[in-house]
């Protein structure tokens, strides 16, 4: 049975006007920057660890022939939906997998564990669960050292996590990110077409 998400979590945008976008969202939403590096920025306006994220295509895809006004890459990268628990996230994964719907990216971002899907038109969405028990701890993650060492996250196998979870491994243990694990490449439309 499908388990619906509990809330809209955030929206991620691809842009070639990085600083202009950060300023606009700060002005319009009163959003503040939680974390920023040359390629990525995460902003919030409430207790959520982030409501918006921006990817600077000038850094991520500097040699792309698209110009600033190209609508092919500029715009919404994905919309994220939040689940209440890892059990719910992985049960939904199992249900969708049984009907042939599979994620194209399974990644533990450090503050959330996520499964990324594309709809029939290629619109990308993220289904995620917070790693930390409180929003304040998720926000603290953005202001700590770990995110600067790995702002993308590490990939995981949802079938392995589901089996281990059902075998009694606590969700907190599964979602603890290994700082020595390889940094995941960014997958999806930002770097390559969704399969």
C-alpha cells in the first residue's frame, strides 16, 4: 500500500544567477542562508533545516553551451517530500519497486536520507526522512563541519537498508553517515539525463 508523504520539505533550483537568486529569496521570503559553498546554497525561513536549495550551474556546468536565459536547465531541479520515518520511506520504496517504479538516486545527505524519482515527463522528486530526531539538530548539521566535508552525501542500497531495518537494526544506526565513505556524484538532470 502506498504511504503518502507527510509534508512538502523543500524545492531545489538550478540557476546561472546564483547571487541574484539568493538575494531575491532572502528579500521575498525572509530566507536566511544555512550553508553555502561556491556551487550550492541552502536557505530556510522557518524551523526546517532548509526550504530552498540553489545549484550554481556556472560552477557545476561551466562549459555548458546554454546561456543565462536557457529554460532547458534553468529552473526547478526537484521538489522534496518528507516522510515521518525510515520505515515509511522504505516501505513506500518497496511498494513502488513492486510496480516497476525505481529511484534513480539513493543517497544519505547527512541531514536526510533520500530516494530520488522521475515521473513520466522527467520531473524529479525527492522522498526523504530526516536523519536527526529534531529540526534543531538538522539545522545544526548545516552549521557544523561535516557538511563542508561532504555537502552531497553518500549513496546507499535501499534493499540492504530495508532488510537490515526489518532485521532489527535501529534507523539511527542505518542513517549515520560514514565520513570516510565516498562522496556521491550528483545524479539526475543537473549532470545527465534521468534514465
